[in-house]
């Protein structure tokens, strides 16, 4: 069966999705019984739309050579709004554009349009999840649609797989996670004697820095992730403003050296727990020892520890990922959500999408 995908954003993540679709379409079809077609792609320059499926390699070339998918020569429209979604005839809307924590646009408007058009949603951008969480989930529920968002919280970590499946039936007491790769890369650079600015550049080269890196270094991204994971773990409806937030901007070489002297490293940790029935979420810089599951993470590696009663601590980390970080790792996670959605909805050869 064909599953049609419309996607906004054609940066690190969007291009990764296009690349994976081009390389793995036949394999996914053989393994999961669904043929994934990219029927709409958009960036700030406009959109390309073809309900029969765009050619991803042509899109990637157009982006590289001419700056926008809209220059691909494929059937196109310059409008990136509801018309884009309607014309794509997509089953799933993938939101992978840059976002903000002020109005969550352009994602939020398009997500609402997509839900009204009976599309399921797969999100890489966090804005709408931390500004309009309750409204978003209620809207999806009322339309009978799914909102999948594994890619927003330390992709490719299987965090929602823990909260929504593995730990069902336990009581999650709290979690702690190193979920902002950029801060980790900067701290690592400083530990190795390089400057803060060197660290920012290294993160940008890895494709993991936010379009606006202040969202990373001031703890906003880590705070958003703390809220999103807390809501999944505890059924709360925290927004980004509910998270007590510290960033790494004020960390000095002296702070780093003091930690190194005691054999520890500094990590930006996103954490939340339930205290007396109230969910408290926080982002803070902490010293972690070399054998600690979060302390041993290097560079862009990420991890989470969930404390579950009565089973104990569950740890998920991504290590030794070679060059597969940032946009490509996130793109894998976006497609994991798409494929799981297809499987959970029985979109195989016996039922049309
Ligand atoms: N990179 C990661 O490791 C990672 C991990 C998890 C989640 N995310 C999230 O995924 C999203 C994309 O990240 P990224 O790394 O791919 O960012 P990026 O490389 O900066 O790309 C952002 C894309 O969004 C497009 N865009 C911005 N405003 C738009 C608008 N109004 N309409 C249509 N397209 C618009 C940009 O268009 P132009 O190309 O024309 O500028 C660009 O293609 C972000 O929300 C980010 O927080 C990223």
C-alpha cells in the first residue's frame, strides 16, 4: 500500500528524510508492506508537490544547487499553507521546519490544518508540543488521529518506547537525561581545552545545533525536552515555561577544571519527577562521574535514565553511532514513527492508507 507524506522543512532533518526514502524505499516496502511516497516538500523558498510521489534525488539536487525544493522542476506550488497539504493528498504530515518557543510557527498552523484534513502527524519540531500540548492532543483525539514525536526528544533515543510500552504498568518516579547534543559537544570541547565558540562551531558542523543556537546554550531545547518527556511519563501537560531552566552559557573553564580534578564531567541534564502528586521539571548543569550512565556520554551522544517503581532504573543511551548523528539520526527516527504508525494502523497490503 502507498503511504503519502507531506513534509515542511528541508534542512538537516528534511534532507535526511529525503535521502533515506530514496535509499530505502524498496527495502521498507519489502519489510513492512508499505511504500512511502514523498508527495509534498517545502522550505522557505516554496514547495514541490506531486501526489504520485516526488523524486527525492531531484529535490536534494535542487536544494543544493538552487537553494529551494521549489526549484526542482517537479510539479510545484509556491504556497506553503493549507493548499500545500491539500494538493499533496498526504496521509501523514511530517513537521521538520525550524520552530520557536514564542508561537510555534510555522508548524502549529500547518499541524492544525493537517489534522483537519485527516492526516496523522509526525513531528521533529518541538514548538507546538511545549506551547499547545493539551490543545494539540485534544484536537488529534477529536479527529481520531495520531501525533508521533519520537524525533523531538533526543532522537534516536527510544524514550517514548519506554514510557508508552516498556514501562506500562509500573509507576515512573522520575527521569534524568542528557538530551541536548549541542551543549554536550560544547562542554566536551571545553574539557579538551578548546573555546566555547569552537564547541558551537563543532555542533553546527555536526548538524545538531538549532538554527538559533541560543535555544541550545540557554537550556531552552533541553527544557522543551524535559517537558515533553515529563508529559509522556506522567500524563502531565507541562509547557516550556513550567521547567526551571539553566543553560551552559555561564560555564567557565574554571568550572570545567574543577569537575575534571574530581574525575567528573559537566553535563546539561533534563530531569523531572513527581513530588507529592506534582510534576517538577528542571534543566541544570551537573557533575557526573565517569561510570555514571550519563557521565560517560561523549560529544553528541545522548541518554536517559528512567526510575520505575518497582522495577528499578532503565537506561537508554546512543553511543558509538559513528557519523550517524544529528539530521540523519533524526530522519531515521521520523521514519521509525511513520513506519510504526503504518503498522499500528494496519496499513499493509490488505488495507488502503
Ligand atoms: N538537527 C537535529 O539534530 C534535530 C534533532 C531533533 C529535532 N530537530 C528539529 O527538527 C527541525 C528541523 O531541524 P534541522 O536541523 O533540519 O534545521 P535546519 O537545518 O535549520 O532546517 C530548517 C528548515 O526549516 C525550513 N523552514 C523554516 N521556516 C519555514 C517556513 N516558514 N516554511 C517552510 N519551511 C521553513 C528551512 O527552510 P530553508 O531551507 O529555506 O531555510 C529549513 O529547510 C527543528 O525544529 C529542530 O528543532 C532537529
